[in-house]
C-alpha cells in the first residue's frame, strides 16, 4: 500500500471518528428542539449580544455601498488575504496587547471563521500519511480536518491527576515522536485548562527540538479567568518560524455569525493558505470584515464586560456542581466546564439523554470529544445567569432522583 493510500485510509478513520462525535452533538440538539423549555448548555456560540458599535460599523459599510457611484472601481470583493485596514488593526492589537510584531501583509490572513482557518491551515501543512498530534480530549473538528487531508491523529493524554488537565511537554515527547504537526488549543475546548506562560515556553522548546510544527488554536484567548496568565505561541522567542496561531472574532466579540477568523504564521505558510483560499472560498465577506474592524475600533471594548458576565455564570455552575458533589476539571479559561459524572454509574451519554428528557437541560456527553470520555460531560457558560441557576436546580433534582434509584 502506498503512503498516499495508507494516508487516505487513516484519514477516513479520523473523519469517521470526528463525524461520529459531531453527529452525537447534533442528535442531542435535535432532541432539545423537540422540547420548549430546554436550557441549552451545549453549543459553544456566545449568546451575548454583538455590541451596537459592531452592527453600526457594518451598517456604515452598507450605506457606502448604496451610495456608490456606478462608475466607481471600488470593488465589493476585497483581497483574498483580507482588508488591509483590518489586518493592520489586528497586527496593532498583537503589538499593544501581546508585544508581538506581525507583518500584516505577509504574516496574516483573514479567514471565514476560525473553522475555515483550521481547515486551510491543515490543507497547507498535512500530506497524506502525516501524523498530527492532538490533545485528548479535544475539539473534534480537528479529527475531521486532519482526516480530510489524509493525516493520522496521534492522541496525547492531557489528564494529569484527577481534575487537572494540561498538555505537558514530556507527553509531547513520549507520544508524538513521529508527528509532523501538533494542533493544540489554549484555553481548551472542552476542558477549560489554560497553559501557563512557562508551559507554553516548554512546549515550544520541545516542539522545536523534535522538529514539530505547532498550530496553536487561540480562539478563546480573551476568555481567561482569575488573573491566570498564558502566552501566545508567537510570543515565544524562536518559535514563530515553526508555528501558526489561529484566532478570530466569534468568541471574543460574540460574532459567530459574521464568520471572521484569522491565521498568523510565517510568510511561506500564509502564501500557501492564500493560494488555497483563492481557489476555494475566496475572501471573507467584506461586510463581515468591516464588522470585525468596528469591533477593534470600539470605544468601549466589550471584552472585559463579557468576561465578567462569563465569570458570574461560571461561578453558578461551579457552586451547583460542588453542591451536587460533581467533580469538574480545574478551570482557567474558555467557555466550558468539563465535569465528571462517573459516580452516577450510567455513562455520560445516558446521563445527558435522561437529563435532557427528564429535566430539559442540554449538556454534551464527553465521548463527543474523544472516545475515552464516556463519563464526562461538557457544559457551556452560554446561557443567561437566571437560566443557568434554573439548569442547576433542575439538575440537582435529577441527580437526587438518580441517587434514590441507584
Ligand atoms: C477550539 C475551537 N477552535 C475553532 C473554532 C471555530 O470557531 P469559529 O469558526 O466560530 O471562529 C471553535 C468553535 O467552536 C472552537 O471551539
């Protein structure tokens, strides 16, 4: 069997496991739709309102369109790598907030959400048969994207002891010796872990030593709690020529529907992504890019206010789980809590199904983030405070029922 055949076979397996996991989440969402009073703590799309200034910025762009002179050569279709003003603003942000220089013309490309960024990056980097290391548990779109490129996944365990999840450099060394690439999410979906500055540095050092390219998914970069500090992968000295950062506007600014993400990477990588994007999706819609520009130009940055709202919601979930004696992973960032339902003895799929059917609360079973997580559930912070309180009250009653039965 040729490397290509081997790769595509391996790829099909990865696609299938990713599809299985995604379809499990969609089945739960369909069931949730069949009930009126469901509180959804499932999907990861922020429920907070996109700020007024962002909508206004988009409308301003639309009004320039309707006032456009017919003879104008001002094309509505922007450059494939994104609007220069938006790229410049993102690069300015990287300098102001992270102290990292990014050349907006050579080292940055705007994508249709982080999701497209993920697929484009992997298409540019992964050849059939390549091994790609990923944390376990993980966001299973990675499996689908890696599989679509014919790559094979190498899972790296991240559960350290009990409730502590972190990708450790020693495990990267042990599990990923023949991997070409590491796809790593920080802060994590689904565990809520967030690598410290020191551990990002160590991962970068070991990846460099092993000759592994790193794709650092930092889509939750603005949602880090309790003064915990992390580091952008591009901020590690000597790492930028072998690493790529993926991020976007969906989570930071509650702009999922606008579909604006971006990749920061070495110029030859950005060139490769750009030529794939040119022949597939083309540029990100211009109005969405104006919306993203408005987000970066907002007078009252909505991120601190969003973070404080997520913090309140997270506390309600943590208090509820503590009362129910449900252990959850130590939580530092991102939009999910990762909780262990082992003691109920029915497995997460059954637990989530019955919780939805009997109590009208939607959570995702852990096995939709990796096969071995059959007793864990992922719970999002993405419902108003009152609804989360109600969800915890319903879950408490449900759990008491299980305890009585058991
Ligand atoms: C880990 C991770 N990466 C990337 C994405 C893609 O986000 P979007 O396409 O909305 O920018 C998501 C979305 O949920 C995610 O959880």
